[in-house]
C-alpha cells in the first residue's frame, strides 16, 4: 500500500479558517462526542464490509481501549474546563460588581476620579487578560476541531491502511496529550496570574475605600465649617440691618434738620424784609421831622415878623390838629408838606400857644425816634442770638456728619470681612454726606407776629415797631433750650422706631 502524507495538516488550516468564520464557539466535548460517534459508525461499517484477521482485531480492540481512555481524559479536561469557566465567571462577576462600586464612588467623590480611573484601567487590563484567555480557549477549541478532523482522517486511513492508521493514531494521541498538557499548564499559569491580579485589585480597592472615607470625613468637616460660616454671615447681616436702621434714623434727623433750616431761612428772609420796611419807615419819619423843623422855623420867622389875627390862629390850630391826627399816614403827611404855605399864607400873626404845641410835637417825634433806635438795637441783638443759634445748629450738623461717616466706616469694614459689598448703604450715606456738604445750613429767626404784620402798611410806624419789639422779646426767651428739646425728642422717636421689628 502506498504511504500517504498526513492530510490533517491541510485540513487543520482549512478547519481553522472555517472555525473562525462559522463555528468558533463549539466546545471540546461536542467535538470529541462527534469523533466517538463517527468512530463507532466506521467500526460498524468495517465489521460489516471488511474482513480482518485476529491480530488486527485485537490491535483494533486495544486501540478502542486507548480511545476510551482518551475520552476519559477528555472528560476530565472538560471538567477542569468547566471549573475554570466557573472561576472566570466568578472573576467577571466580581469585576462587574467592583466596577459598579467604582462608578457609585465616582459619583459621590469627584476628587477621587484619578484613583478610580486607575482602577478602571486595571479592570480593563483584567478584561483584556480574560479576552486573551477566551482567545486561548477558542484556539483550544480550534485545535480540538483540528483533532476531530485528524481523527476522521485517521479513521478513513484505517479503512485504507490499518497499519499506518495505528501508528498515526498512536503518534497523534501522544502529540495531542502533550499539547493538552501544555495547554493545561498555560491555563494554570494564567489562572495563578489572574488570582494575583485579583488580589492586587482587592488591595487597591481597600486603599481607595480608605481614601474615600477620608474624603467623606473632610466633606463632613467642610459642611460643618460652612454652617458656621453661614451663621456668622447671618449675624453680620443682622448687624448690617441694625446699622442700616441707625443710618435711616440719622437720615430722618438730617431731613428734619434740613426742614428746620429751610423754615429758618424763610424766617430770616421775612425778618430782613421787615427790617428793610422798618428802615424805610424810619427814613420817612426822619424826613418828616426835618420838614416839620423847617416848617417850625418858618412859622417862628413869620411870628417874629407879625402876629396873625384870630381867624388865622384858628386855621393854624385846625391844621396842627389835622397833622397830629394824621401823623402815621404818609400820604397825608406828604400832601400836607407839599403845600406848607397854602393855609399859612393869609395868616398875618401867630400866638405863643401854637408855638408851644409845635414844640410838644417835635418832642413827641424825637421820643419816637429814640424808641425806633432802641427797637433797631433790640433787632440787632436778636439777630446776634439767632446767629449764635445758627452756629450751634451747624455744630450739630457736623456731629451728625461725623456719626454718619463713622457708621459708613463700620459698614465698609463689615463688607470687607464678608467679601460682599453692600452698594445701597454706600449710596445712601454718600447722598446724605453730599446733601450735608452741598447745602450748608443757614439759620435765622424772626417772630411770627412780625411776619403777620408785614402787610399792615396803613398803621402807624410806632405801633408796628413796638409790637415787633414786644413779640420778638417774647419769642427770644429760651429758644435754644426748646430747639434742643425738640431735636432730642425726634431722635428718641427715631431710635424707638428703629428698634421695632
């Protein structure tokens, strides 16, 4: 019989290609069972169709025993394979559970992302190792499929050449056992390496858990510090609110003071106007006195020249009485003084009684002038007192401005401590300071009765000045004490309102 080359080398390459494309997931057990079934069928066919000798039969029976032993070995290898698969599945489940734990911890602690990335990288390495193990398993399955084809070829060659098939089967069994031993050793080494990698991963996971615990403790400490900082911020806010209330009270005080300053400015203007009117009336009285003195001198000259008759004396008496009655009315004075010689031109002489009456009138006018001078002195003294009150009010405004500036400095320090500037308080305080600096207070005082009597121009000058002096003296009695008491009452009311919630 011709010796043929072993055909499973070609078939193994073909099977490897087919196994990659079609049957990469077939197990070793199925391949061996198919080999056993095909061997039984071929033996039945040989028994049915081939006649052999007893030696060959005994040899074939020995070969069957060897095949059975090989089947037992294959079953043992399958059991080991299932055991390895269980270990691999357990490792995969552990890796999946650890991946889930890693993901959960990554959500809780963002600062530990780098450690988790390392763990994930190691998990990826383990997955790659598992993939390499699965590839080795597939290669083993491919080799088993190649062995299946080889066994088929051996059975076919047994049909053709029994001797060659026996020898080839023996050699193939030895080679395959060696290969299985090598594969087993490789798998054991890989399992040992995977166990070591799992131990390393467990140690790293323990270290990561410790780091996560430390980070959680740090987070708890940070939350406590944050709560303390929030409490401090609330306390500072309450302080700021109290300072704002004080600022509002001071603002109200400034508003009240500004209103008082406006009122006093108006009073000063009215007093100036009344003083101007009094000065005008005083000048008019002086002019009238001068005119009366000139008239008296003229009358004296006429009396020296000649004495008038009784009719002329009666007319002169009437004119003097009319002048005495209408002394406070400037129009009658002007009309009487414009034509001084209208009634006296026909008088030839004048009596001594008329001269005495004219002297009395001049004395009366001089007393009135002295009273007016005294009244002007009183008005000047009143203006001096009001100017002193103005200075006191300016000092009060300066003190209030100093308090506002001190409160502004306190608020700015609080804002710097809180690192959150409050712009509204600064704007209000700047507005108050600008109001106080741009509108300097000018305080002047005048009595209300003098303002009310401004329009009574028809009354006499003496009555106006006397009333003004009396009322001004009454108003100037203890003005500073009343003003300060009113300001203190307003300030206490503002503090009470600020203390209310």
